[in-house]
């Protein structure tokens, strides 16, 4: 039997970083060091670049980075492979990306899902484990980190390219794992669209699809002959002290067992991370309650109507936040809009319908993306010429 452990988002910052720099992995990962080392293969998502010096890019979201010394600690912990297809891998630009790759190579940790260009980023990794060929592909939704034909970054979510990619090598693999960095932060269910994409990946030949990025433990389903996880939660992310909901500090490992007859078994291992104590811990009552909640949500998503209702309610609660984003409101205007619902009065029904049609229609959306990308590049060029 071959055992594979998959963990969620790892961002080795805060209280944990200095401990990991000193190689004190037990103080951070506690009993899970044995779990990781005993497994035949351990995979996690590395949620930040490993840097020699800060070189932050200009973008809206929080910038993260940890020292390159953390790579040695992760290897000592028992981590074999890290996924780099996420929205933070380019937080410190090309310099930070390359220092990450060097640190991982020096620590003899394999990586997947990012590269010097799109061709390199989309490569599927194959690891031989117990004479079995394990394939791993990592993809990320489109944010600031995505690779292009000429620039470094993460492998983007492109379902057409995904199908082309796996058709080239699926028959040579005994197991194909997809790390999908997407979904909505702090939302414990899949959106209808996300569920449709993940199920399609299973239909096309993936055995396991693991959605990360949500920063909260979600749910899972057994679909056809495969398994889909909709949000693992943070594995190690010590930041935002006392500012985040409890779910930020909770998560679960995925435990896969591949038997000689090809049968795949699936289970989850819940834990608490970076709450009152440093690192990852497994508390009896708290983890039992967490496991109960995971199982409850996993039963709920068996009902497609529940998935639709839950997503509609979630989106309705964020209606004015997103209408403010698309109108280009600054922080103050967006706050006022959420309180006073300015977009209800400033824009007509016709204006909203025009916006909907521009976003919904594939060709209109492609034009809009092209125009906005061109505008962004022009502004960058102006800044360089100043």
C-alpha cells in the first residue's frame, strides 16, 4: 500500500518563521513530523515565496514572504513536493520567484505549478513511489501571479489546456492529483461553477482534485471513481492575530492510500494551527467537532440545490462590495457603497444589464480583459519613463 499525505496552505511566517529558521520543526509541526515522514509522499501548497530580501510588487492584496532557510526545515519535516500555483508566488517579483526555486532545489524539495514561463509552469510532475507513477498538476485562478509565454509565474486555470495536458500523459500514470488554488476565501462550500470544473477534471482522468486557497476547512465528495476536496484550510499560516474567524486556524490533511489492486482510499485528519499556541496541534474535542462539521458540510453538498442556494446567499451578502470593485471605487467609496448602496441609485437597470452582458459574453469579456491589460501595461510604461 502507498500512502500520500496532502496538506493545505503553508506560509511559514510569524512566530513559526524563527523556529523553522533554527530547524526546530517539532516545535512547529509537533506530532505531524512523524505523519509526514512516515508517508510515502507528502505534498503541500507553499503560499509565499522564499526570499533573500524584500522586493514587493505593487498590488492590492497582502504581500507575504519568508526566508529561504525555511526550505530546509520543510524538508526536515518530511515535505517532498510543494505546489507553487497560487496567488502569492510572485509577491516579490522575479527575484523572489527565483530565490524560491533555488531554496527548494538546495533543500531537495520538488515543486510543481510555476516556472520561468507558461510552458514550464504547466508541466505535470511525475514521481515514482513504490513502483507507481504519481502525477501532480498544480493550477491557480487568474490573479497577479499568472505566468505568460514570456514571464514567470503560476500555471493558470485553463480547462482546455488542462485537457490537452493530461491527455499526453494520463495513460502513463497510476494516480493523477490536481492541486487547484481557487474558490472564495473563508467560504466553506464550493460555488456551482467550481464544483462543475472539479467534477469535469475527474471525468477527464484526474483521480483526486484538492481545492486550496479558501483559508478555511470546507468539505469533500466522492465523485465517480475519484475524490474532490473543496477547501483544506491553512496548514501553517501564523498571521492576522485575533483578527480572523475561527476557521482561519482550522484545517485538515488529506490521507490517500493506494492499494496494490488500484483501489484508492480517502480520509481526513483535522487539526488546529497558530491559534493560542505556535504551530499545528491536534486537540481531541476541538478536532472531533471540526471533523463533525466537515462531514456535515460534505453531506450538504450532495444536494445541488443546497450548493446553489448557499452560493446565492453568499453573493447577495457581498453584492455592494463587488459592485464597488467593478465600478473602480476607492476604499472610501467602496465602504460608503456597502453602507448606503450607492450603486442602486447612481446606475440604471440598463447600465447593470450592459455590465452583465459585457462580463457574461465570452467575446465581450475577452475584449474587456484585453483592453484592461493593455491599459495596465501602458500605465506601467509611463511610470518607467518618468
